[in-house]
């Protein structure tokens, strides 16, 4: 794309990077939605141009703002970015831009709540990073976040091929003969698993075929980063299942699907699901035992065994995720935010009562108020004295 007014190509040291664009506007806009609206034509032009050259690309966006903190008299540049997402020519670009807008707007809101002392002076620019998409790297090794490693519930195989899914299954089926994350500690997957007709890296939609061929049931979970306002830090929680087996087998394996900042995916073996998720299931300390069929959890192993023997019918509750979706009016919103939309189904009420009362404002004597600049205090100036009321049916 030829550089236009307000569009600049910037260099990057990343080997995966095709190109990065920096987009600016002369207008001083302090609202994220309005800023994106101002740049939308340029954004869509860039994406369309890149997809004429590449079949698939990975893109993300990062918005930079200039902030001032009057308390410390400091100025600083803050930025809010999106994860990388794979797009192709069939991707609806306006929906993609709207999705990225929602992510950045949400991060900016969280920052305002967390660091309310900072004041936005102006947005500097929006960067669009466009990376190569190489599906053969989608299963290369990815490090686990330290917080998840400390839970000691995951075996993360250090494979250097595209078969992390198969290695993770083998790790679940066979005890290691050495260090548990080395592939050399296990029999080779090709000698113990039926992978005929399975494309690697394995996508979620192909897992069912693998289950049938190997008489194994598999659930796959994911990780999601969020900001914990209590601890004032970013933390991870387990989400999903991204895939849940429709037919629970005697041999069942739980996997974790993780990704890095470049969008590379990697499967890990969950050796202890209860230990992995107990922290987020309940505020009470203590181990929780999950049913792999319906995902209910119990506080004792005996209760779980009784449930598996007599109660579990493998019907699970499907909770809304934090993904973006379109509502019936075409508005993009988070799936886990409930809004009333079926106004036409409201029941008519037989009558309505509107009531109100009025007050006289009576000034107060402030002689008794002691204003101490070293402590908080309240100054009472006016008293509301009710004098009349009315209602209308």
C-alpha cells in the first residue's frame, strides 16, 4: 500500500512481521469508538490491500495515547492492544474492526478504573501489525504462564515438531521413563496411536475423528487473561471446554490449548484438572473434583465417584463466554452480558401509578461544622423538608 496522508509504514525487527502501519488523524478525539470511526476507511483499505497479496494473515492492533497525571505531574504514553487473529479473504473486515475496537475500548476502561489518576490528553496513533500466517507452526512449543506452572497440574511437552497433540495424549497414557516434559521419556506416538487420516497440527474439529479411531474421549480447555481488581494484577483462568467429548470412554484425557503473542497454538496434557481449576471454582480453600462428563464439581472424591456411577447423564450447562457476538439488532456485544431485547413480549400491566413528593430547602447553621484539612469531613448546608406529595393512576 502506498503511504497516504495519515498512514505511515514502520519497520519491525520481528521475522514474522510482513509490515506494520501507523495511522494518525489531525483531530483531537478522546473517545476510542470515535477514534476508530475516524480511521475506519484507512484501516479497511490497509486490510483489503494486504489480502490481495496474501491468502491468510495474522493481524493485531495497538492504540497509543498520551496521558497526564496531575498528582505526580508526569506525562506518559500508554497503549492498549489486541491479540493476533488469523484473517482471510472471506473474513468480514468491518466485524473484525468492531471486535478489535471492543477489546481496546474495554482495556482502556479497565486502565481508567485501575489508574484513575491518569488523564487522557490525546490519542497519538493506531498501529496495525500484519504477520505471516504459517499453519505448520500452529503446534510448535509454547511456554506456559508462570502462574499456571506453579499449580503443578500440566505436563507441557517440549516437542520440536507439529505433533504436540499426539505427544500430549501419549503423556496421558504412559508414565514417563525420564523427565516428564521430554518426548524421549515416552514411546513414539506413531507406535501407540492410530493417526491415519489425521492432519497435524490437529484442529479442534478433527479431535472427534481421533477419539473414534483410538477409543479415547478428550476434553480441551483454554486459558484467558484477565485483570484482577483485588490483587491489582493480570491473572489467568481456565475457560471452556473448547471441545467436549460426546461419548465418555474408560480412557479419558484432558488437554489445555494455549497460545503465545504471535498466535501460535500448543496442546498440553492436564495431569490434574481439579488442581488446575479449584482456585477459580470456589473462594473456599480445598480441592474440587470435576466430572469430565457434565463438568459438575464436588468437594470429595467419593461424591464424584457416586455421581459418575449413578447420576451423570453427560448433560452439561453451557455458560456464555467472553467472546463477541452480534445481537438480533446487529449490535456487537460480549456474549456474557445479558440484555433484555424481546420488548414485544412484555406483558401489559392493568394500571400504573406515578408518585412524587416535594421538599422545601431549609438552610442549616454551619457554626458547628469543624473543617479539618488533615482529615475527611462533611459540611451540611441544606435540609430537605417534605411539604407535599401527589400520585397519578
